[in-house]
């Protein structure tokens, strides 16, 4: 390999090291600061260069936790989350987070070791039939690097695609012998890639003309509608937002798109898109524009959006543009180009703030009736924490209510396992998010059952002295599954579990533990937890009341 000019001027870059160490140096050069993982005999060579390169390693208690931490870190920072894992069980354990990241468009790079030979040699430690294929079922791509050059090219390919395409996890595995072998340094960092073209001018002109002729346009904004976190300040608004709000068009947000449109916009229906009645509202529109959303099952919980008018779709992913919610007109590009397609000045629309407010009040009441007692907790949570709080929630009834009723004034501040729907996501993901935003508030919301999937990661949060409130919704059962069984006329079965003493458990890990009996005490415990020198488990039950 020929050294580049930047390498010849840098004595450290000329050193020959084991490939495992060179990979760490390469990642540092590409802007990586943290590695999440667990060392083992099969990936120890990847750890040789971590300290020398100046990387910070976060030790998880399980590879699933490491993957979720990387996920949470990536969502909070806008930068890729990187994991080091071992062969066999290490890779299998992280495949659930990889699947979650694939579903939710998260930039995660998983680098694992692999055995040098599996066809002619059986019974080896951590042996699998085919690691590459197994990982490839839950990520964007999975490849084996059989040389140092291949490893470097694959790393740069991953980072290039994180910049220019839909963000999704990648997996690179390197044979143990390759990791141990000497290699020259990786080439210099390639120049930053530009985002894809924002669509042809004629397409944006078509959108302007359609909007100008519309009297009842409605927009649906997904998580892809917001500028990426690494391209904007936390409270910065999209360039097109002011022009959009001047139009007088109505809007919905998917759960992932909350905060793209400020919650105080009088024509914003919020994140009630999954309410059945929203189909009627959308059906009353004479033009529908969907921006940065796949309009998937977990966005709608119905087969059809409900539109009768023309549908225009704007998305970076060509696959989305040809799915079951196929648009009549589509733009394959980043949502930033929307600024080119909005007319100047207000339209003569028929939407009114009154009809939007009535619909939101009605849907909020429905949500409260379906899962009683949680809406006041959601309101109390929102009132008790700073405006720039970042939330990580799990598959729990508390989160299902909060995703609908809790307004967000900025995007990329509520993270949830939307598509894959994994239990145990919130705690390790919140740890990753807190690492990415030191000094800024992060809150975890998790259920009593899901907490037991990844509760061992409390030890990591304690080690890192993270001021992380962990709101544990403890109803003593799989409440959502019980309700689903009842609706299906199935006698509830296997939905009641014996829980541990969560407060003593948290204290055993070295965390603080609280059990507020009133909503006021709940708020006080939250505020104290955000200032603590360690995580705080706040156990909340359906018996909590609003009195003093």
C-alpha cells in the first residue's frame, strides 16, 4: 500500500501495527470518539489500539446493551455509533439492536471478528455456520474483510453511505488472523460527500403549482423531514419551516417526526396519525404531501393512509417511494429541498385552527380513556424537565400514551424502538444518548417487564456517573398484551409475572431509587435525578395520585 501525502508528513501514520489496532486509528481519524462493546479473546486485537488512538471505550454488560447504546448515541449525536463484538454469541447478541437500527434508520457500524476457517474445521470456540449471512438479515449489508485494504474500504464505504443514503446499520467482520497481522495505516480520510440531488426543478415547480391550486392541502412529516442532527443546532429549524407555516396548510407528524413542526402551530394535528379518525381528516384533503416518512404499519396501524386526493411523496429512499402507499408524484431526495417547492405567501385554504383543536382534544381524551391515569403523568413529566430534554422510551404503555399526547418543540428529541419493537431498548439507548450529550438532560421511560431485559446496564450508567432518571412504569404485568388478548376474546395467559424489588435492585447496582406516591413527588424526584451523580430509578405504579 502506498502512503498518502498526509501519511508521509505524519510519523505516527507511517507505523506498521496489527490490523486490529489500525482499525481503531482509522475510526478516530473518521471522527469516531466512542466505541461500545465487550472484549473477548477473539476480538482483543481490536482493543490493542483503542487507548493509543484516543478512543473512549464504553463497557456494556451484554452485547445487546452495547448495540442499543450505539443506537442511542447515534440518534442523539447524528454521528455513527460503533461497536466491537466477538465471534458467534457476541454477534448474535447484537443482532437485535442491528435489526432495530435498520427499522429506524440509525447509523451504526458493528465490527466483529470471525473465525479464519469454518468449512473444514469444526468444534471451534464461538463457531457459527455463517456469521456474514446471519448478520446480513438484520442490517444494510454484511461483508468479510480478507485484507487490510478491504477492511479500510469497507469502513469508508459505511461512512460514505451514512452521509449520502438512508442511515442503516452495517456489519464488517475480520478474520482473527487478519486482525493479528501487521498492516500499514489506513489511507487519509476521504472528502465529505454531498447529499443526493434534491430533485429536478420541474418537480418542485409541479409541487408549487399543485399547492397554489389547493384549498385543503395537508402535509405528513416523518423523522426524515428534519435536518440531521450533525447538520444543525439542537433548536435550529428547517429552512423551509417559515414558508410552510405561512401557507395555511394542515399537518400531521409520525411518531418519529414529532417536533419537525412546532407543537404550537394552530394547524398541526400532532402525532395522532394512528388514530382511526385521522383517515377521515386526510380523506377530506384535496392534496396530500408526505415528507420523509415510509407511512409504514407502525405509523398508521391501518393499511391505507385514507387519502382520496393526489399524493406527493418526498423521500431519500427509492424503496419507500414504490411501496404500498405509492405516490402519484415523487421526489427522491432529501427533505431540505422542500424549500424549492413551497409557494411564497399564504394560500386561500379552508383549514381552521378550531377544527384542528377540537380533533386533538377528542383524540387526547380517547387516549386517556384507553389507558387511564397515564396522561396526567405525561403532562407532569413534560412540565418538570427542561425544554431540551431528550427522551428514550421502551415498549410500554406509558410510552404509547406519551408518543401521542406529549408535544415536542424540536425534532430528534424522542427516541423509541418504532419498527422492530424490541423490549429493553430504552435503558441502554438512553445511556448512549447521555454519553453523546454530556451536561444535557436525558430521560429513560421503560416498563417493568422490558426493564428486566437490559437492567444489567444500570452498572454501566453507574460507572459513568450519568445523571439519568429512569422512569419505571410498574403495573406488574404485560398490560398491553393482556388488553390485546381480551380484545381478541382470548383468556389472558402468561401476562402476570413476579417482579423483583426494583428499588433494592437499583440500589444494589449503586443507583439511587425512588417510589413517589404523588405526581408532585414524581416531579420533584425527576428534577433531583437530573442533578445527581448517578442514575436514579423512579418506580411509578398505576396507584400514583395527584394529591399532595
